[in-house]
């Protein structure tokens, strides 16, 4: 369980770090563009790397369902650490020219490929360790995201005070990103102590899990994508908040790191609590209330942040948003594990996450920009509210068709 959660921590740690350090990375790797152009480049790059997630989900998910959860998790750890290492050692644009932003893109692509498969493999692994506490166990995948924000916030906040601005731009960000390599080494060590799940060992591995998934379980696949939609959109909003704080509200970098720290604490506490609650009352009630709260409250929270524009408002909004999202995510892993049968579980969960992230990760910046051009104020909140409603509809359909509780 700890091993799979560390994989989630490693995956989301780097995503959050890239969001927090986006302004620094722009100056170092895209200095030839204006501020708005380089911001757009980094956001588009982060979104575009999600295109490779379905490929990672497909290949690693197939591997997990045919060869076992353990080897697939091991490969995902290795690829994520390789992508992180490439980014840490990459020279800047001033040193090697256009090879610098291309190298950063390659590192992000490797990382996204691995993350595409790690999510489903990790959830399948933890879910199959137990039946009575699935909500609590799989919620540690979400808690990994809380640990991510906590680690990134503590390390970045400390370095922002310990190092002057110049040193932070030259080496501070590399130290923070490089911490992900240490997480990978710990995950590798713990992985060697783990065994394959009883559910996988007790079955005959499927010969064609991809065909089985879409031929026999196509509706489950569609509804799985729908249920994960609000979590994907929520991750995009979480990535955008620190960027907005730096670029639009002109808040110091130390404030964005501190808000990430508070976000981590909220997620770390809330995720397991909601997972355990879902073991008692069911996944659907917990997720339904959480998604409805996101749909209703995200727009007022975004409005409050943009009008107040203070460090305190950023802290409050990130805390509330992280709490609501963690309530949903705490039960989501168990819901998806129970939606897909064992022979296609890892592949189904991986593709549900990756396809949704790819489609809406690519479209999100352009949808928000399109809404920006309209008369609609604060389009980011509107975008997430619509996604939350879609997830509620998918959840209700899954409960009716497959007796999900």
C-alpha cells in the first residue's frame, strides 16, 4: 500500500512542482517569448504532455493485467525517475539554445507516460489487498497527492527563504524537482519487499484484456471516464491556482509554496477519512455530496480570490478547494476498482484516468481562453462546475446500471 502510494506521490509531486515553478522555468527555458507567450507555452506544454498518458495507460495497464501489478508499477517508477532526472540536469536556453525547452518537454513526456499507467496499477494493487477496507486503502493513492503538496510546499517554502532570488532561479528549483528522484529510490526499495495481489494470483491472466475491456465492458469504461472528469478538471484548476497567484495577483513565491503546504495538510487528512467513510456508507453518497459542493462553491471561491487578491484569500481558497476535492477523491479509487472486474481492472482504471486527462487536459486551456473571450466572468470556475455536474450524471448512471453503492 505504501509503495503504490509513493508512486502516486512521485507522479503528482513533479506535476505540482512544475506548476509552482512555472514562472522560473519560463525565464530559464523560454526567455525568447513575452511573459504572456511563455506562460501560454508552459501551460500548453503541461497540458499537451497528457496526450501520452493514454499510451502509458494502455501499455502499462496491459502489462499489469497480463504479467502482474508489481512489474508494471516497477516500470512506472523507473520511467518517472528517468524523466525527472532529465529535467534536473537540463542546461538552460542560454547554454544550449532550443535544445533546452525540447529537453524539458521530453522529460515531461516520459513522466506523463509513466504516470498514465501508474494510477490504475496502483489503485488496482491497493484495492486487491483487501475487500473490507477498500475505501481506506485506495484513498492512500489520494493521500499521496496530499503528501506531494506537503513536501513541495515545505521544501519550496524553506528554499524560498533560505536562498536569494538568484540562487532560487539557478539551483533552488533543481533541488526541489530533484527531491522526486529520492522518492523514486524509496519506492523502488519498498517495491522489492512486496508480493503480487491474491486476486491476480488466483485468476488465469487474460489473453486479450484490451478487446475484453471494450467489447464486454465498454459502458463501464465510458462511465469510468465520466466519473473521473471532475477529478481531472480539479487537478487542472489546482495547477492553475499557484500560476494565477504569481502572474495575475503578483504574490511572492513564498506565499504560493505556503498555500501548497496547507493544501497538502487538507488532502492528507481528508482523503483517508472520506475513504473510510465510504466503506461504511458507500462510495456514491460521499462522492455525490462532494461533487455537488464543488459545482456550487467553486465559482464563488474563484470570484472571492480574484476580487480579494491577497495571500490570505489564496490560502483560504486552496484549503477549501483541496478539502472538497479530497472528499471526492477519497472514495473514487474504490469506486473505480469495484466498477471494473479483476481481469481488466488495471487497464480500465488507467485508461479511464488517462483518456479523460488527455482530452480535457488538452482542451482545458483553450476552453478557458474561449470563455475568457466571452462575457462570462471567471471562466475557470464555470468550467469546473460543468465537469462536476457531468461526473454526477455518470455516477448516477453507474449506480443504476451496475448496482454501484
